[in-house]
C-alpha cells in the first residue's frame, strides 16, 4: 500500500479515477495472497482476501470526518480503538465516524481483538457499515462467551460469512452461539472451546449447518462416538459438510476429513 500512500496529497478529483486501476494492479502482485500458516483457512474462503490495511493517516482523517477516497482500497481491518496501554485512540464520536465511513464498505476481512470492549464494542456491532465483510477472526474473546459474544453475533456484518473463527471464545455449552439460528457461515472454527457432548448434539441440530461446509472442533474435548445418533438424525447438515477434529470410526451422513487428529497428538 506504500504506492497508494504516495498519492495521499493528490486532489480527490484526480485520485478517484485511479482507484479501479490501483485495485487491479494490487491484485496482480505475485505475493499479494500470502498463505503462511493460514493455508487451510484460506482454502475454505469463497474468495481469498488480499491483506490491505488502512494507514494511520487514513484512519485519522476518517475520524475527523474527511473524505479519503484511497481508503476504498482497504480489504482488511482490525477493530482496535485502544493503544498498547489500554487507552482509547479515538473518542466514541471519532470511532463512529471511522466505522460509518463509506470508504470502508469494501472491507472483506475483520479481526475482533480480545481488547475490544465497552461502548466501542457496541458501536462496532450496531453502527458499523461493514456490509462487505466475509471473514471474521474473533478468537480468544475474554471472558469466554457472555455479553461480548452476544454483541458480535447480533452485528449485521456477522450474519452471512464465508469464515468465522471463534476459537477459545465460547464455553462448553456453546452459549450464546446456538441462540442464533439464522446465521449463515461457510466455515466455523471452534478450536479449544471445550464443547460438552450435550452442546455438540445441540449443534448438530443447529439450522446454520445447512449452509456450513466446514466445522472445526479440534482440541475441544468432543467424544464423537456418543453423537452418532445426532449426526444420523439431524435435518440440518450440508451435503458437503466436512468435520475437522473428530476421531471418527463410523460412517457419517457428511464428509469426514481424513486428517482426524490434532497436530499435537500426531507429534506424540
């Protein structure tokens, strides 16, 4: 994005016609889609997301209510209104202006850090104009579940996602996730949520599984032999659903992933 930063001082009327060309040029970069440790996750997304973060100067100008056309090239955003000392970077009014800016409607990947809290969390979940979001990382929310997860699951930009990571974020009952039957999620990560057998049975009758292609419950303490009946009788399973993290020794009405054991168990 350094090339785009060089254009920050250009007049708006001269910069706006260049944005489609810049978008195409950035997409053509050979290293524009680094996989790294996210290879498995990226493979599940309908459209891979190119990491393009807004610059600090763009956010400052949006917070001041300015028009920042080059911010339309942003594709990834972290909802972090606090600095390393835990002090707010923005007032609540500035935070509202940032998240309501039409320039950020093209954001496709969103990270919700464990530090997002209080009114700043409520503003992000109830007022943000982030209709283009398809990937959300909300792992390690503290405390697990509770009010913070409720706010997130009610957010308009959480209703239809290709990928949602709630690892280490919910307790054994999966509350409050199962209270939202209308979510549409393509790939759900629930690693290390320590899911009880009863909660897993309830999940396998959860309507959103009709739209889900991958459910990952690695290292969550699930005992799959006790949920066979739930799998066989569930009316809410996508025909191509892949289960990750279950040590399965019986046929399933959905596709079982061949890599059944967590990496730490294989190492031993």
